[in-house]
């Protein structure tokens, strides 16, 4: 029996995950509302995730990435504030400079 294309994808993901260093795991118990539980079940049943834990881990990873992005923006804002007084932007001069450089 030939595997379906998404089975190949699942196999590749499994192999790639096994190449990574093993990560210690901790079992946690969480409390959800019925609505939240139904949502997670729908994501798993829809084929997006293989189980509840995978979905929760993905949510945590995304939140960690979002937090890192927010921190990068904060750092850039602080750097901008420390760079000195802002200078007035002359849009006309900027356009002239672009026209001279690029025709």
C-alpha cells in the first residue's frame, strides 16, 4: 500500500524531529473550559495536530516567538530614543535625491 502524500510529510517531520537533541518533558495538568477543549479537539480532528499536547506546545512556541518579536521592537524603540533628538524630515529633498540617483 502506497502512503498518502501527507503521510510522507508526517514521516519527514518525524525523522527531522528525531535528529534534534532529546528534550526533557514534564507532564502538566491543565484545566480548560468545554469550549476550549472542543476547539483543541477540532484542531486535532482537522489534521492540524496529532494530539492535544502538540497543539498546546505549538501555542507556547508561537507565544514565545511573539514575545521575542515584541522585545525586539521595544529594544529598537529604546535605541531610537537614545540616538538623540529627531531631525525634521524633508520629503521634497528626499524625492530630489532619489530622482538624481535613479533618474
